[in-house]
C-alpha cells in the first residue's frame, strides 16, 4: 500500500541505474589503488559479487523483492562479513567507492547524500554490534 512516502528505490532513475551502480562500485574498487585494502577482501573474479550487490541494493532500497527478504538486512550483512576483519580504513574505502561510483554515474547530489547517509548508518550499526559481541 502506498503511504505517500517515496522509497529510496523510487529516487533512482531506473532499476538499470542500480545495476550500473553495483558494476561501477566494484569496477572502481578494482582500478583505484586508494581502495586496495578493501579490494583485497574480495574474490579475484567479481562477477557474482556485482550481482549480489545489485540485488541487495534493489531490495534494500525498497524496490522489487529480487533478493531473499531474509537476507536483505543488516543481519545478513553481518553474517556475510563475520569472518572478515573489517576496520575503519575498509569502511572509509567502501564509502569512498560508493560515493565515487555515484559521482561517476552522474547521480543527483541529493541521492548521493541520502545513499551515503543510509549506508553510513548501516555500517556503523554493524560495527557497533560486532564490537559489543567481542
């Protein structure tokens, strides 16, 4: 039911724009040496990783449920990254890659700001929960 609130997904130009974002995010990580520590945490071949991010982004932003709904939340992200020793540098590099990818794709400034704010909150909550469990 539509409650008058526009979802983040509706702020994207299209679902294809979300796919472009997932592609550019990992392509940038692959080619930008300032993200080398983050890149080292990923598999050599990013084909499936790009697809997972695309499906996650669509679902997470309020778009079609093309991702298992049980997985499209911070708990899934925590489980997916539980064996990865993430640190502040990785967080900064991840947000840098996301911001730069959106800029490279000429996203509207308001959309960039909102996506980064939401991801910052998500990342911070994941790290806080992880720290609380140690």
